[in-house]
C-alpha cells in the first residue's frame, strides 16, 4: 500500500509541476526542477534495470534481489551528481556570458584603483587580547 501511495504522489508531483510550467511559460525554475527530477528518476530506473540484469548470473536469483535496490540507489546517486554538475556548469556559463567582452583593460583598472585608493585602503586593524595585540 505504501508503495502505491508513493508512486501516486510522485506521479501527481510530476504532473502538477508540468501543468505549472505550461501555464507560466516564463517560469524556468519549475521546468528545470521537473527535468532534474525526471533525470534522477530515470537514472534510478536504469540502475534498477541493470541490477535486475545481474540476477540471471545466479543459481538462486531470489536470494540476490537486493541487487535491484543497489542498482537503483547507485543510479539515483549518479543522477543527482549529474544534475548537480550540470546546474553548476549552467550557472558558470551564465556568469561568464554576462561579462562584457570588452571589459576593463589593464590601464583602466590601474586608473580605477588609483581613483579609489582612499576608499579601498584600510586603516590599521588591531587584533588581540589584554595580553597580546597585533596591528597591521
């Protein structure tokens, strides 16, 4: 009964997020989340299938049914790693594309630092206790 309930809830979550993504065309977060969940679930299902495929190598396959769960767990872990890596790369690509191609040249940076040197420089900072003090 618990398995049926979990499957039903996952199905509802996936269809609900799909409906929200279609209504709000601009909301990429919902669409990306749905895609990430599907990637992780697909990787878990693929791992489970690979775990099932190992049962044919055993004389008593019923004693090694845990291979299916192990394969599903490894698949989910691989799916999560892939989603995390692709999300990190997506953020990196967006950051790099937002930097203007001309940017600051070296001479412009030196001039900027020269103008802002008073604001950027720190006065002496003191650290310490009653017994020991350092300033720099």
